[in-house]
C-alpha cells in the first residue's frame, strides 16, 4: 500500500510539474518574481528532454511501480502518459515546439507587463 501511495503521489507531482513548465510562465504576469522560478524549472525540464538528465520523479515513480508489480516507465513520464494519448507519436517534435512557443509567449508577456508597470511607477512617482 505505501508503494502505491508513493507512486500515485509521484504521478500527480509529475503532472503538476509538467503543467507548471507549460503554463507557469503566465504566473510571472502577476508575480514577477515567479519568472525566475519558472526559468529554473523550464531549464531543468529542457535538460531532461535535450540532455537526458535523470528526473527524480520518474525514478521515484518507477521504484514504486516496480515494487507494486506494475510496468515501469521505460522512456519516462511524457512518453508513458502523454505520447499516443494527447498527441500521436509522430508529432512529438511538434508538441515540443508548441510548448516552447507557449513558454516564450508567457515570458514575452511577462516582460511587456513588467516594462509597462515599471514605466507607470516611474511616471507616477512624486517629484522631489
């Protein structure tokens, strides 16, 4: 039973992590400091995809899956849960480009919003 709980918790955290990678940049529109958190998370996710860094959550989930007799994720979370379910396998690179576009749009929007609020605060500051 504890292995099952650990495995399911790792799976939920995986989905939350992936959701934050894709959409977390939009939080920086309202919380500018979140940009740096999202930058670090997105860089780590990019390293997992491009450099093939190990993912801690994949290791934990595979450990739990192995100990409950379920099949382990051979190629990782995205391949196991999303590929062929959310998009066809032949569109893997397209999905990566779309995700990169969403992240870039979020960051650009955060930058524009930050510049606008910064220029407003400079204009509205009282003269000394």
